[in-house]
C-alpha cells in the first residue's frame, strides 16, 4: 500500500518560498548512490533546484537551508559537494545528524528562498 505524503513540495508566503525537505531521489524514483553522500547531495540540490524552477527561481535565491546527515563522518564530503553546488553563494545553514525515514538516504535538505 502506498501512502501519499501529507505535504507540498513548496509553498510561497509573500516573497518567501518554503521548500519541503528533499531526498536523493533519481528520475526512477529510487534513492541514488546509497553509499555516496557527495552524489546524494548533488541529487538533493538538483531536486531542490527543480522545485525552485517552478517558481522562476534557482539555488542562487536560497537564503537558508537545514541539512540532516545520517553519519557525522559524511560531513566533509557533503560540505564539498554542497559548496560546489552553491558556488560563491552561501545561504545561512543549519546541519544536524539524524536518522532519516528511508533506507539508503544519507542526506535531506530543506530550504527557504526569496524572490528578488
């Protein structure tokens, strides 16, 4: 039995867009690279960017992210991939270690973006 999630991918409130947490789902609907947090981070940020594109925005419009990592040892590889995806743009960020809901998921990221 499949249960539809009780959430929206994103909602706008004035100039702000609140994006729900994204996991590293690939085009086939499965978690990509279960052992590679860098690859998962790239996929998560690509998924966030896709949602942002629906509002005419992209990662450069993100002002805040919250990150959940399943393994503290993954932080350096995650941080390198995250920094590469954002380039010189550095949104505010909180990063915590937590168990995630799906097996194989190593990183989840939600975001707040602002229309310019």
